[in-house]
C-alpha cells in the first residue's frame, strides 16, 4: 500500500489566470481623471456610455458601432464627436476604403477615474450608481434567465469607524479592478459590476434610559 501511495503522481498545479485581452490599440493614459462637467455629461448619455464600454474591447468604426447598437450612422457619428471633444475617445488608426478614409475609435484611457465627483460643480451625487442602476433596470435586464448565472444585488448598513469603512472601500475597488480586467470572451454576454461604500445620515437609536426619561407618548 505504501508503494502504491509513493507511486501516485501529484495533481498538476492549477493553471494561472490568463491575462486580460488588451484591445488592438494603445491607450494614451492608463488612468484618466474625469473632472470636467462636460465629460460627465458625455458619459451620462446611455448610447455614449455603451460606446465607451464597447471600445474597451477593440477599436471600432462608426459603421460597426451603428450596426452593433442598431442606430443610424449619423446618430452614432454625433455621439462619437461628443465623446472625442470631451477627451474620452480618439481616432487610433484609419483605413482607406476606396475614396473614403475610415476612422477607428478607441478610448483615451484604460480606466476613467470618477471617484471625486462631489467636487465637480454641476454633477449630481452618486453619478456612477445612477448610471449603473439605469442600465440594470431599463436596459440590461432580460426576461429569460442566463444559464450558470444568478444576478445579485444587496444593500446593508453598518455603524463603524471611518477607517473600517475605508478598508471595505479599498476592497471594493480591488474587486472592481479584477472584474474589469477579466479576459474578454467573444460571443459571450456582457455583465456589469457595481459596488460602493458611502456615508449615510441614519441616526443613532437613543439609549434605553434616555427614552424612559422622556415618558411614554
């Protein structure tokens, strides 16, 4: 029996996770701080938000985006001009098709940093959460369940020190970055991830003796 145990071949180590598929163009920035109200306005449009997400995967032309989103080329062209003027996308290469120069658009940055939106005049609080909730409720919910996936949303509160809240906020950011960096798989559906730790104005329940001192009403 001991000899049999010694002859057993140990299982192979787990395969390391594959690196995320980079787009077929280079970003101008790794992280771009978004602070201009016009940039928030550009991202706040549902179609433009979708365009930015699609350009994470590869450079795309106006015609390709129009076909993917089911919208006229003229409408997509307008959205691209708004995003380009806001500095969120750029022309990354061109291709000559007969007498026409076809432009391929890509994002200017791998990641757009919206973290300090409360400091931007004219921008409503929880901009990203509102954007994500609109996607989840109005656009991305399908009537048929997807095999192998069960969506989840949860809301909780905890009375904790600011340092502990920051720990959770850092963990959310790490998880979001991991999710964002997953390898793109052609033909699969696109899922969204949203998470956040935020300050509320929930009051503290008074101590029992304080309530007793006020009498019953």
